[in-house]
C-alpha cells in the first residue's frame, strides 16, 4: 500500500496487531530485506515497514537527501499513520535515520533497536586517503573552467571508479544522497537520546565496524550492546537464532496480551 508523505508516495506494509513497531531498512535494501524481522514480531505487535525514498517501490526523491530529509519523511510517515509512541528498529542507514529522528524531533519511541547502524563518520584509512587524494586531483583537473563543460561525464566516471560498490550501484541522484549521508557524523547528538536502546552488531561488520557500536553504547545513556559472533553487516540474517532471542527478550514486556 502507499501513503503520501512530504510529496513522496511511500510504499509500506503492515502486519499483525499490538503496539506499533516501525522497521527501517538499510541503504540499497527494501522491505524485502527486513521481512525476517517483520515475521518474527507480527504475532505480538503491529509491524510497519516502509520502502524509504529511492529504494524498493518508493521513488527517488526529487533532490539529494540528507539524513534530515529522510528524518522529515519518516516523521511525516508516522504522523500520517497516527503513530505516536512506536518501537523503532533500524538496520544500517535505517538506524542512522532513527538516531537523527529521536534526537531532534518531538517523537517518543518506547524502545529503539539499532542493528549494525550507520551514523558514525569513519576515520579515513590509508587506502581511502589515497583514493580520496587521487579523486580530488582528478576532479581538480576535470573542473578547470576552460574545459569543465566537456568533462562532466569523465568526472562522473571518476567518481564511480574511486567510489564504493554501493556508490557504483546507485543512480546519479542517489550517489549524491550517499555522499551527503556519509559526510554527516551523528556522534554529537547521541547523548540527547534517552530512550532504552538495544544495539545488535556483527562481530565482523566492516561497513559499520564494532568501533561504531562502542561509541554509541558509550554516548547513549540507556543502551546496551550485544555482539553476534562471526556475523557481518547483516547480522540479523547471519545469526537469526541469537538475534531473534535477544530481540524477543528485549521486547517481551511490550507485548499486549488480549
């Protein structure tokens, strides 16, 4: 089903009855990738999962989105569905949006679950520094005013060549969105989050490493971290039994028995 939020037609699903649980998927993903979590919770909760702008069956935004733009859209989505005090669950970029939303908007989530969440700006590695320097040099050459109008396609090819797989697989507009998101560090706003927060992380996550989880656990006062051994960035898919057990225990007091 669809609902209009801030001029964007958002595709979403709802399953089950009970307290509201809103699940936000990660970058390059969709509702389909979080269905294991939906199926886990729908017996005891009213679960809502949208395709975020630019993913799944929801169209791209009309301009490159920042984390604030995504938070504005999710806030509008919650308002449109009259969701007041949800449990929020976010994977990767979905977690980034939840962090920003909770810290900066008048929303009162009951609980938060962040799974391999984005939001901490990564320190540049030696390899990344070399690639960044190479790209900046290439960009400086290709953007000289004398021939800039003739080199736009070459510049985009350079961005793709020096970028990540996620960047390469994205459309031009979503590449600009990705650059915006990755440039934002949410570390300063983490102390503003007082909601009980469960952090679930893959021990071997290289996209959002365990270092990020420890920063969040330290800065969010009412939080706890569970590390899933041997799992990577999609820890909820790689260690489903442990993930499901941890989530069910955390949310058990919130189940409404008829």
